[in-house]
């Protein structure tokens, strides 16, 4: 957490956290992330959607854990020792975290070229970019994701 906060302090205004969700590259605003950590033990919850992995004990607090690639409907090879738990800022959703496949480090928007916005994009999908190598990057708007009823309703009705 200290490393993330110090990185946010020194990073330019255009810095974003690069993450891999499934096999896709995504950017997240540093201000929307409370902490990034290795995967803890996650206890499953009965009668929950398959994308809701369950709850984890993080320093004595129970945290809901969402498999973000599965929630987004993305295929992925599974989680491994490179995967991370991204704790969301409590102002968006207290005691909530998302599982991502890999951290890709700090990225600066100045190093990307903007792509046209998708016309049928969900509200949590922000700007799209291309890097110098031609790879596509999408922006995840945590604030919008945390408002979506489909994200909040983890139980099977």
C-alpha cells in the first residue's frame, strides 16, 4: 500500500495503473485503488454468481471478491502467482476487491494515442487507447462499475 501511495504521489497527473483483465490490457485511475496485494485465501459463498469468488479476510476485515474477467465475460487462463487482488477505494464500494490476472505497472496517457469510443459501451468502459506497439488499452471506470446493479447483486435470484 505504501508503494502504491508513493507512486501516486510522484506520478504525473496522467498516470494510470495498468492491469490485465483476462487477456486484455486495462487502465485504472490510481485514485480509485486503495491497495494491491497477492491473492489471499478466498472462501466461496453459496448461491452466488460464478463470477463472485466469495470473501477474503484482509487484516481482520471481510472483503467481497469479484473475479473481474468472469464478470466481464472474458476468457482467461485462470489466476496464478502473478494475479492480484485490487482493493477498491471505500468511497466507491467499502470492503470490495476485484481479481485481475496481472499487474502491468504505471502507464502514462502521454505514451498512448486515443481511439474512437465504442457506441454501445457499458458505463464502466471509459476511453480506449493504443500504445506504441499497437496494443489496445481500455479504461475501467471503477466508480461506474461500483454503481451497476449487475455488479452489486452477487446472489443468484
